């Protein structure tokens, strides 16, 4: 992605995240209050993620899960015991993702791009795959759209963490590498459209 394309993408992100926060701030605040009551803790969930050029940033979402002693995996399945009933509603309707507009506004994320990995996964990128972290990670993207039912897919496998590491994650890497190499503004608009209407590409 050349400098001109980065400028277009970054300008779009700043403008629309700014107005998006104005429009959706009442929903974000209400969801935060509901989640705080539901989880009996801060309704915002903060997690360290790997951003552009491997820089660590703090991703913010609406909290949808409770901590359960003995469950440490970062892989989430459908009907995960940690997900609250209200949290399930938030996840299904992507309300939990809305606070990430702040990450976009602050230049840590983009609307479209590879999802930011937790520490430990991005470290596995080798060779040409490292191009994935040459751009800002996104709220949505082609890999996210393909695996929009990822939690359901993982629930069908006895060892969900192994299936994620050996099948889903490598496929996402390939999809995200192609996304960066073949980037266009209109493709980004198409991925945003697919995300909004809840369809696969």
C-alpha cells in the first residue's frame, strides 16, 4: 500500500470514526451500563493486541464474558460458559464492537483490515506473511466476514484451540495477506457493506 492509498484510508477512518462515535455514543454508554450491571464489573473490556508494525495497543470492547476459574483459553466457542446472556445478545448484534471506534479515531485501528491478534499469534508470522502487520488492524475485513460464525465452527471440534491454530488461523493469515497485497478503497467499502448486512463475501 503506497502513501497515497494510506492517506485515503486513514482520512476515511478518522472522519467516519469521529461521526460514528457521535451517532453511536448513546448506545455505547447504555451498553456499558448494562454490561457493568450484568458482569458486576467495569462494562468495558480492555485487552492488549498487536497493531501496526507489531506495536502493542489496548483494544476496547463492551464486556460480554465473566471470568471462570480454570478456563484460560483465548478461543471462544458458541455457548461458552463465560458469555453472559446479555453478552450473547451484544455479540450477536456486534454491539460489543462499537467502542473500537475509539481505537480507529486514535489511529490504532482501521475500519477494515486484519483483526488484531493477541500477543503470541502475530509472533508466528514469517516471511511475506509479516506484511499483515504493516497496516493498521481492522474492525472487520475479508477474514472476519468469512469466519463470522467462527464460534459455531469451533464448537463443532473437540479441541477447538488446536483447530483454530492449525486450520482457521493459517487460513486467516492467507486471506489477510492477500487483502493487503490487493488493497483498494472500493474493496474496503464492499467489506463494510457485507459486514453491515451480515453476509459472507
